[in-house]
C-alpha cells in the first residue's frame, strides 16, 4: 500500500528521503529569503556513518549550523506536515545560528589549549583517517579534535585534519603533546561503580517521565535503590564505568596512563577493559572476570544490540598491562 501525505491530499504519494530533503530545503529557502545560502550536504560521522543535513548560512556568517534530516523524515512518515518541518528547521537555525559568540579563531594560538584526544575504531574509519593525523595501535586509532563550545551541557568540536597541521606548521608529535596537556584538564577522567551509573540514568528517566504521579515516582525510586543495595550485599561481579566528566568521547580515558595506573593500584591487580562505546569503557578486575572469550562474547552482544553505529568502538577486550605498553609506545608516555 502506498503511503499518503495528508498535507497535500489523498492522491499524493509520500516522498522518498531525497525528495523530502530537497522539498524541505526549498520551503526553508522560501521562508528565509535570498539573503541566506541554504544547501544540502552529506556529513560523514564516526565509523563512516553518513547523515543528510541542511546547512543555513547568512551573508555575514562565518559558520553554518548543521541540522540533520533523518529524524525529521521519520516524523514526516508519521504524518508531520512539510510546512511544520520547515518551520522547525528555521527555529533550530535561529536558536543555533551563533554558536561561537566570540568567533572561531583557527590559528594555532586560538586552538592550542583546546586540542584533545579522540579514540575511534581504525578499520571502520580508514577513509576518514586518510585526511586526519592519527596514531594507530591495534584496532584502535587516536585522532584529535578541537573542543570549541560548552553550551547546555553539550560539547561542540571540530575534527583536526592534515591541512590544519600544514597551516599551523606543526607535526604529529607537537599535536600529541598539546592533547596531553588539554584532554584531562578539559575532560577530567572518572571511574564509578556501574551500579551508581545505572542509578543515575534510571533516576533521570524517572524524573523526566511525566506519566508518573509523585507517589509512583517515589515507589520506583525506592525499588531502584533497594535493588542496588541487594546487589552489593550479594557481592555481584565488581564492574566500573570509566569515562570523563562530560561523557564525550570518554574512551580517551584509557590514554591517561597516570590515572590508569592509579586505578590498578586501587584494585590491587590487573584489570580488563571492555569497550562499551566511544564514550565509556567498562573495567573488570581480572580475578573476578570470566574467561577472555566470554568477555568478548559479552562485548559483541552488547555492541550488536545496544550500541549505535556511530558510537561503536571495538569488539575486543583489552588487558591493561599489555594495553599500557601499547599506549606508552604510541603516545610517547614515560613508561
């Protein structure tokens, strides 16, 4: 059965995604007028995942907010009107048209205190990495980004490309040293028991659930806390979440040798690192862990079921001792 667009009439077939994007662009252009440059552009994100975006730029702007259209197409398929979607695009643009109040200074002087590490999967990003400075160890790659914005608890960033190094007249080793200085100052590393992280997530969801009464919310809160206490009393598998204070590319925490050595000292033994995603890692002490094969099965299952393509890091499991040597060699940390 052919889907119909209610806005136009019962004989009008629903547009495919390409047609939809072009029509939204046309409607936005009609709303904003000739003073604006409105274009469609494919954006390649982590792990070669492509997204279609609409970019809006006025005559005097140095940057153009990028607005992704996939979710808007889903809304369109579920009955949202094209005119309403175009109005949403304009609203989002107006709210984000000036994301850099002080302007963007892409000279080395302007970004040297904003350059940080970023850990991604090597195989899934080979094409992307052709245009970027990076260090490869195993199946992981360490690349770099400029953190440019902190607004509404979010982080704005720009990938560092090879052409930027040429403009700045610096080499990869200089970039590594800058990232060492900045990464853990701008994004402090943290490790927490996994129960605490799950409680925080569940509590946030409870507070945001408008369908619950106050008494129902209190009851569910008590249930969550009781379950956590029960789990601790039964002495379940000790697992910890390793990330950073912003939960933004928190996998780069593994590159902080000083902190990782401190974790090993606190645990009093080696530990396994399970790559939960590009944003966080799971730490399990070796003496409590099942076999490495079973850990790899666990990681693969979670990646397949729970982790979005853009956040995938690896199906492997890393033992810190060996990983430490790799990181020390790759990033020139003192052993």
